[in-house]
C-alpha cells in the first residue's frame, strides 16, 4: 500500500462525508481492489474450507487503506458503506458463476477467486436475493441499501444507523419489514420458477 | 406495488411485527380499515412467520463455529478450549494488547433476548471489576459483528479436576491450594460476588503454582436470578449424555441450592468444603450413580470422614465439618474465617498477596512512610513486623525482579465499543502518563510513542523492549453516562509477570482524582522514590466539570491530528471547555498548542496565530503558575513571535523543571537551542525527548535536523535514514534529507526527497517552494521560476511562507528580491525564521549588511 493513496482514501472519505458524491465514486475502485487483495490473501493462507467473514475482511481492507490516519468513525462507517455494496457484487457474481458452471454454461468467470468457497449450509440463495433486492430498491431504496449494509457488509445495527443517518431503532424496524418483504418475494420467485 | 403504497404497508407491518404473534390479529383489526391493506400486511406477516427465522440473521459470509484465524474485533481465534454450557470457549490472540486471552462466545439464544442480554451485560461489568491474583479476570463483554463474547484472562495449567485425577494432594499442598481458593472467594464476597459454581473443574493451577478460580459469578450471570433450578445449571445442560460428568455440578451444590432456594455466600463455603475434601481424598464428598442419588447424598448423607488422610489435623477436620453443615444457619458464614484457619494450621505465609483485600492498609502504611512519619514507626519493631506481614512483597524482596525505573502506559482500551468514545480512553491514557511523568525518578514514555501500539500485534515484552522500559501499564476504560470505570494492571516486562491490578469506579466529575489515584497506586506498587512534593501532586485533585473535561479531551484528540481541520476543531472544543469551566489551565494550554501548531505548520498566517497562542498560555499560567505544559507552550510562542531568547530559555527551563517527564518541552527546547547554534546542547535535549518518546517521528527526525544545521551532513543523512527505517510514512525525514542533499550539491536526490515529502503531505504545506529552490540550485531556472510564479500567485489569496520565497530568490541569485521577502518574513513572523543565523540555505546572503541588520533586529548573533 503506497502511502500516498492512504492519504487519498482518507481525503476521499472526508469529502464524501461532507456530501461529495464524486469522492464516493472515486473510492470504489480503490476499495474494490483492496478487498480483492485481502480476500485472496485470506484464502491463500488458510485451508479452502476456511470461511470468510465479511466484516473482518472489510475491516482489514479498511485498516490497510487508511493506515495510520486518525480514526474518524464516520469515515469508517462510510467506508463500510461502500464496501458493503462491493461485497454484494463480489458475492452475487460468484454465486451466479457457480450456478452457471453447474448448468454447464461454459467456463465460469470468477470475479473474486476460484478458490473462494462459500459455506455449504447457506440457506439464502444469493442470486435470488440479489434480484429481490433490486426490486426492493425500486420500492424503497433505503431499505435495499440497509440490507446491503447489514447482510453483505456485516455492519452492526449501530454502524448501519451511522451510514444511513437514521436511528438504530429505525434500522431495526426497517430491517424487520424489509426482511419480511424479501422472504415473501423470494418465495414467490421460487414458486414461479 | 407502488413505493407510496409500500410506505403505508410498511408502517402497519412494522407495528404488527413489534407485537407478540398472538396480538397481531387484534392490532390489524383496528389498524387496517381497508381489506386490501390488511391482506397485504397479513401475507407479509405470514412470510415472516413461515420463513426461516435465521433468514439473513448472519451476514452473507458465514460466522459459524469459529475456526482458527477467525477474527472477532481485535481478537484472532487460535484454538478451541472446549465448550461449556455457557458457550464455546476459545483461546484467542488479542491483537490490540498483544496477549493471549480466553473468549467465551455467548449462545445465540442470548442475543435474541435483549432483556437477558442486558442483564448479562450488567453482571459481566460487575464481574470485570473483580481484580485478584487468584481470580481469572474477566476483561469485559464485547460484541463484534453480532457475536457477543466474554473476554477473559487465559490461564495456563491444569484444572484441579485434572490434578485430582492423578491422586490426592499431600495435606500441606492441598491446604496451600485451598488457602488461595479461600482468598479468591473472600475478595469476591467482599465485593458482593458469589461464585455459585465452584468445583475442581473451575479452578486452575498454573505452572508457577498459583491458583486461579475461573468463571466467577458466571452461573448467575447466565441464569440471571438468585435461585438456581438444578436443571438450569449451566454445567448440567452442557454435558449431554455422559453420565459421570452430568453429575459434576450437583456434587458441589449446597443443600439449599439443590432445593432451589435462594443462595448466598454460604453456598460458596459449602462448595469450598467439597473442594477441600476432594483435594485431600481424591474422592467426591457426595456421590451418587444418578443425578437424583447425588442430590439425595447432598441433602441427607454425611461425607466419609474416614477417607481423610491420617495426617489431616483436627482443626482441618473440624473446619471441613463446619463448611459442610447442611443447615446454612449453622455453617461457617465467612470464608475469611476459613482462610485464617487454614493459614494458622499451615503456618504458611499467604500465597499470592491479595491486592484487593489488603491494599488499603498497605497504601496507608506506605503513605505514612512517604510522609516521613516513618522515622517514628521504624523505631518500633512491631510496626516493622506488621509491615512485613502486610506486605510480603513477593515481587521485590524475593521475586528476583529488578527495580522499576521506567514505565510505558499502553493506550487504555475503550470498552463501551462505541467508536466515538476513542477520545475518552486516549485522553485517560494521556492523563495517566502526565501524572506519572511528574515523578522525577521515573521515566515514563510519552503519548506519541505509546499510541503506536494501539491495535499493534505485539507481546508486552516486545513492546517493553522497543520502548526500553522495565514495566508496562495496561488497562481499560468504560465510560457510561456519568460513571467512569478504569481498570489498570502493572506488568513486569522482562518476565511478562502480573504485578498488580486494580479497578476503580467514579463519577466523571472526580476523574482527575481518579487518575491520580491510579497513578499513585502504581507508584506505590513499584516503590519508586517519591519526594513529598510529588506526593502532594498525586494526592487528590479538585473535582472537574465533567462537560468541560470531555470537551477538553475531544480537543486534545483533534489536536493530535495536526491537520488544519483537526486543529480548528480542537480550538472549538477547547473554547467550549473554557466556557464550561474557566478555572482550569488545561483547556487554555490546549488552545495555545493549537494556535502554535496552526502557525508553525503555516496553515494560518503565523502573525495571527502566535499572539493568540501566547495569550492563551498566559491565561493558563494565570490559573496555575506551576502548569509545566503552559510554560512550554508560552516559550514556543515567544520563540516564534517575540524573538526574546532570554524569555524563551527561562520558560523552557521552568517547564522542564516543573515536569521533567514532558517530552515536548525537551523537543521544543532543542529547536530553540539549534537556532542559537548550541548544537551539542540541542542534541542532548532532543535525546532526552527521544528517551521519553522513542517512536515519535518528529523527534527522531529532529536529531537529523540539528546535525544539518550543524553542517554535519553525512551524519545527518545517517540519522534521517535511521528515522525513516523506523517510520517511513512521516514526511519530515524526507524533507530534511532533501535539505541535506541540497547542501551536498546532490540536487537530483534533493528533488526526489522533496517530492516524497510532498506526497505525504496530502494538501497544504508550502514545500513546493523547496522544490523551486532545488531546481534553482540545480540550474533549472525555468522550472524554479514556474513553481515560484505559481506560489506567488497563490500567495495573493492564501498564506505562503515569505521565508521560503526569500530562499528561492537567494538560490536564484536575486539578492534584492531575497531581502525584500526576508523583510516580509520578519514582519509576518514566518515559521522557523528563528533558524535565520544557522540556516545553510541563506549562507549566500551572510556578507550583505542587510542580513546583519536583520540578525540584529531579531536579537541574533551571527554564527560561523
């Protein structure tokens, strides 16, 4: 990690915190690259059945990117916000490719790492969830974002509240209703297939 | 569905989901006037109720059972230590404090019951306040990523159950072990904590022979109320079908506990009796083939007294009988009495001095000694005897440890877990350092160097080695509402040995007094020489206005950032602190430091900031003329603004005299000395600063800078490269290297170093001008002019250092302009103009009378 970009990330985070949406866009490639690097390292080090923890992964990427900067927690929350969205892309792409591979639809294009193994016991169909979330975004963008933060980013209720600028109580409420909606939506999808 | 419709549905749905399933229908009856809405909500409730309750409860990437390498907050899981009914336990590495800990993950059922979790949190907080050498410490209850876990001391060695498995202990050894268990129980009972699940499996014997009681009070914390239903006992539910182990807990359960009655500390006395019996005989005091039989034995049968070894004294037999009285009314009531009897019987000195129980006496005695009343006391043999008994000092007299003359306070860990509280724990760390640093005989590492270890993956002995200290203090801060709790532990570095631990809880208003008490206890513990004046410094402090104090701590937190934005925020917090409490010198000093930093880093015109810094420092001194930090801040402002060298020297010396442990005084004083051409003294001062703050990049780079001004360029390069090897992310060493290369005529290197320095200064800083200077000297006048032009244009709206512009003109050979800008630099009080007489880049101007005139105006002597 070169020091110059460490300062850059911090600066972008600060700017984004002040409402600069271009800064957010500029952050994405930096965070994405780092997330992939960290994820690869994790996977290379451990046995293939080692399970990843999204929050740990994002956290490490964060530490590496804003190395030694004053820990301004709003920035951290914003960072996790971006990372959650990227985690969603990484994971859903991965699930989609695996699905495609199973159906024999040519060589999978793995976005994260060929070795990445998602836990077997997973009940949530990530591809279906992704579709449902896209639909939910049309109804309530904030709720879709909230699910992204909690589920894909591994953010706690409090952290989610900071990123979205709402109270933890609201996060809990929105989480519960969004979850019910998604469950119904995914069930219908399933039935329709 | 339309978004607007969803908002409507969502509102009703949220309210319905918050109700119990049985009440939802009734709620919908009154909330839904329109049948379509109701149908919609009902279908969502149905999806919710039929769906997996675990749906999305875990983040997309699984948590599952924790595998090696998994991270929980700062903890990295190393290995499972076995599962109990109270959750799985793991050995983990605490990356923040560089030590191993035990982590007990709370079962998921807890987390879904907020009331139960809250109750547990309260219990855990209380248990964490137990600090005793024979009790395995609970560091705290933490949460990361939805996983709640207890962080506890990791105790090496075998459990007593394992030890007993190898056979009964010799009587003397059994008593030694039991004595320590009794001490642990006594300390806990004094704090109102009952163990409730004492058994051989819950007591560990470390390789050094120390006894540690585990899981204190957890039985209650997990069950949540006083009366324990046997079937609810954690150990019972844990053990599955293994019959022999199922009987584990009831075998130590007191009759009243077995009957489900309310339990008090006498239940622990009973369990202690069972434990001692088993140590002596390697047999359970109450046995049975089944759970019912075991409980029947507890309720009705007497233990087999014949099984006790013949060498068991009558006193111990009697003690066992009194501990194992079925009627709690007739049982020994106080474990302290048990402890005394065991001690008398074994006639052994107490093993593992109980800090928690005897500390107050000891402190009183030591206080008396420190006050010089000692002479009288020492004359009487008895008092010495008492002293020796109360303070066997296993740590110093016989422990083979060297004296403790230097100390590092590691960043106190913030336990509340809310990231916004960082400033508070950091502030506490800082205050503790400041208090301890006042003791002349003790070298205490400064803030910058210890902050490096916040979140570092290093062992305490390694840290101590790097900082070259004898001992390390670590601890935690919990700040909640108006209460503050601090726990602190002292660890002897060479052997990583725990010397002392204590926990304090106070109102925020008494925070200064609390910190001093911690400092004083540490000083007492390490038995360093303390002068009577120092003793006064450490004895109590006036109450503070808690709001003002918090604002002050936030100010210091932002001050540490040394960015323009951070400094501005710091100023507003310090001003808030002054508004709320105008009597304290601290916030004024903080204000002075902030203005000093804004000026010397040239974020703002120095002409504006230094007078403000000076005024604030004087205000601080008006409130406390002995406030060392304020004298240093005042000196720094005068050095930059008034050029009254005598006053500068007086103020720095006063600051150092008042608080010889404040690294900043030496650091700044060194700056003054180098400006005066007193390089040897400057190096001595900066070296002292470095001893106190070994990892500060600024201080480390300063050695190189002094050598540069002393024109010892090769040595300067060596020092600066050393500084860079320690910390390559600091801009100062690169910048100073550039200056040195410039003087050596290595312009290419100079330019490259300046560029590196600029890269690290993300925005701000005028070091473009140094590049211009380098290009000019290298003969690239065009590039130099371009940069200079840019800076001059910028200087119209913003502040640009006139001194640096003057240097570029000097490098370009344009003397006329150089002097014009030097004149402006003087008027504007350019930062570091105080180095005028020694600055090699201005050598070309030395022969000009205008240079001499400027020196005179600044009260400087020509050098060289």
